[in-house]
């Protein structure tokens, strides 16, 4: 009833400036020009325009940032706390990830609101959001009215974060200077300007929130996956620590800073952590159960096996030719997960379930108490 009253006549008018002042504001599928200027005039800290014609990698455009709109997921792939959902982007209101990302959501009265209504009813019933009222914004010579909703969802999974829009991957990482972290993979490509895709970072649990704060001064859209050394505060993988906490701590303790300004673990731990990643994280989900020998065709791309071999050589370790070899190397380093942690890794992973929980012999014993 509250939702119906607010939409159909009961108009609690909210001052737009109080909602956007000193906030990072995303505008999905803006229907006209002038939104960045209008929101900046209301003291928004920074503005992101998410447009179909925007660049996939994100860029700065004067007093705002701009990035491509590819699907409803594009609406929450940023570090903003306020979002305006226009057109088909209103479908993003259906996703709990939208509520976890934003504290305030604006939906224009009209067709977009009709698209979002089923999700709004559901979220209100489940107490995931509250209807705050209505407001208006003038941009591009036209005034539009918006329904304003406030999220009540507290994010539990904080792994996905974002680096500053418009910076190179190297400059994104350089902003972490002084923190206790390491870049987990492909630092050479980052230094050479050839890296594509997200960047995985391991950080001491006391510095995890500081990583987020380093990018909070402006819009950020470069994807980062941030893992704390003990998996605390939501910086985890599959609800568990990314590595065993002891292994993660040793990786951080061996870290050095490259000439370009990237912190990396020493050669041995770079090799071991890469093997751990290939065997125990998502990369092995496509590996047929019962596989042991590894080669260029084992993983989605041959680059993963090539990098594993390269890192083993740099570390002075025997070149691995099987999952047994990777497991043995991790056990020698006292970096093998206990059965409870292996259970989290094995969720949705048929290869790990077969090898460690269903197979009746061999290395199945390695995770038993």
C-alpha cells in the first residue's frame, strides 16, 4: 500500500541536492544530455554516464566519466552509491546486487517504473528497500520526476571492487602504494600495458577496506577482485578464504615492489599460488573429473599452462605435468587446504568433488582428518 500511495498520489517531495551531495552518482541510459552538468551543480562528487555508445573500458569526459551500457549488469559495475535507472536499465532493480551496491536508487515515473515495479514490490515485502518519496531533476531542458528508493541491504560479498576510471591498469595499482598487498597474476603484462580484464589482489585484512578507500574520490569502473588474507569482511572466494590464511600471510611477507611500482610475492609463492588457483579455484571447474595429467589443453586457454611452467622455472621448481605434481608442491610448502576449506572450493566443482570427496582411493586421503 505504501508503494501504491507514493506512486499514485502521495508525494513526499525530497530535495535532490541532499540525496546526491558529495556522492558518486551513476546515470544509466540518460535520456538526454546535461545530466553530468546538472548533478555536478547539485554538488555530486563525481558522475558516471552509462551509455550504449560509451567505451567498454571506461574513460573520462571532462567533468564526468563514461562507460558502455551492455546489459542491466552494467548499472552496478562501478563504485557509485547513487544510481538513476532509465529505460531498460530499470531491470537492474530486480537484482540484489543492485541493492547491495547502491544506497539510493532513482527510477523515473513512466515506462521504466513499470518495468521495475515487480522487483520493487518483492523487495519491499522482503524489507530489502524502503520507498523514500519522489524528487525531480532538470537536465537537457526537461524536468523529470523520479521515485526514490533506499536500499536496506548490507553487502556481504565485497570481493568485486573497482579502480579509477581513465587510469591504466598500472596506474590503478600504483594508487595502492603503502598498503600490505600483492598483485596475484600477470604483473609483467600490467607493467607493459598489455593486460586485459580484471586484476586480482591479495591484501592484509587490516588494509582491505583501505583498498576501496583509495578509489573513493572519483568514479571507478576498472574491475578488481580483492581478497583478504583471512577471507574476512566479505573479501573472500565462495564464502571462504582465497588461500589458506598461513599461505596468504607468507605471500605478503615475501612481497617486494617492482621498479614500476607493483607489489608481488617472491618467485616461489607466485608459482605456488598460481598452481593453487588453477587447481582449487574456478579454473578447474571445466576439467573433466578424474583428470590428472595437465597440458596446454587442460584449461580454458593454453596461456594458463604456459604461465604455470614459466613460474615454476623462475622459482627453480620441477615443471609440473599433473595435478598430483601441483598438490605435492603445495604440501611441501605446507600450503594445502584442510578438508573444511576444500569443501567450500568443491562447491560447483565436479573435478574437486570427484578427486577429494567421491574417489575411493589415492589422493582422496589427502583431505581426510
